[in-house]
C-alpha cells in the first residue's frame, strides 16, 4: 500500500511517499527556519501563508522523487492536530482535495502519534513499547500497546523540553532555533553548575523551575560562561528525561523504548538514553535525525496502520490544534 503523507502542523511544509508504513520512497521538507529566525520563534500567520505558497510544489516534488503519480497513491494521510490552526488547515484542505478528486481514502493523523511512528520507518520495531516524545511543544511518555492504542502516562506540566531549550538559548544570546545551538556549544564542556531537577511524583515533567534557575544564575554573573551554563542546563534536562523514561518503561512492564520528536536529535539525550538502556537491558529505538523533526513520512506511516485497521475519515475532517493522543 502506497501512502502520500502531508505535514503542515507548524513551520515545515512536508510531503512523503511511504510503502507499507515502513519503506520511505520519498521525503520532501521545506523549512521556514530562516523566515522565522528574526522573530525568535514561529509566527503563526507567516507560517500558514508560507504553507499555502509551498504545498503544491512540495507534494509534486514528493511524487516525482518517488517516481509515482496520483493514480498510484492508495490513500492520503495528513496531520490534523495538534499544531497551529492556520498551518494545519492548509495541509488538511489540500489532502481533502486530493482525496476527493482521486476518490481515495483520507486519514487524519495525530501529529504526536506520527512522531512515535517515525520509529517504524526502516526498522523492525513492533508494539508494545514505551515512547518518549520530546519536542518544542510536547514532552510526553506514551505507551503503545498495539498499532492503534496509544496512552499518555506522563506529560509536562508547564514548558516542554524543546520550549525550555529555546527560551534558555535566547537568554544566552544564541541564535534561533536554540536547541541545536545549545547541543553544539555543550559538546566537550563539563556541566559543573548544579541546576535543579524538578522532583514530581509519577511520570510528569516540569522544566519551568529549571529555566528560571538558569535565568537567575545568568543575572548574578558578571561574565557568564555560556558553554558551561548551556551544558549544565542540558544535563539537567537530559537527566530528568532519561530517568523518567526508564522508570516508566519498567513500571509499565515494557522492554523497549522509542525516542521521538525534534529534541530526539539532541546528542546528549541520545547518548544518555543509550547508556541507561544498556544498563537496564532495555532495547532503544531512535529515528534518524531527518525523521525526528517534523516530516511527512512519519504521518504516512501512522496513516498506513489506521487504514490497515479499517479506519478512514470523511471530507468533514477538521483540524484540532490542541488535541493530544
């Protein structure tokens, strides 16, 4: 089964062609980072307008790169939440048009579930497993009982990890997006500052207090050591993410963890989880970096399993900007 995936939930216009939910034939992404960088974050109205300008060409490029045409597509999968309302509607309406004209099934995909399913791309991972989803807007621990059953067992109570990275990077004077910059300047630097780790019962997260502690530390320093502050902040975030993921995996009785989301590109997080999983005899799956950030291949993968289980949506499918799994 060949699925065309479309993703426009934030500031990437993406389209991909995926076979049987596992094999990526094409994966095209148009980033808007340079457009939003002067503002220090994504401007929703600008993002939506840029999606409108790009989507036709990105879909055409995905089809051409895959060597297929629209009649070859068996179904259309599109992210319809969570995300920015205007941005989501661009991709959703384009997918509806394709499904209507070509009389093929349409399936709306939860963006977070899509991130989880990035781990299915070009791997042999099968449920059940625990997924740690870490991005700019979400930090969640999700159990995946089977291909259609997702359950949140922990989430952030305030800032998402990626959001905290970007805010701290801004205070440190680093360029947008801040997460990759913190990762880069932290390499080879000892994290000697004892920033706090929020102690919350269960598997929820909180990074607001850590963010505030970093800001207060910077204010007190006449000549702040930027790399050391960045490395110490990153270590505090990574420690919490790793400890909670391992604890949740063991509590739920799983032996596999799948990392997902944009922050899954972070080298310190990947190394920390890898080391902890080896010690606890847990299998760790991590997508290639291109499948960690927003992309349409993960949307197509998630859509494949929905359609395989007999699910599809009508042309009245709507966007749900705030919807979680």
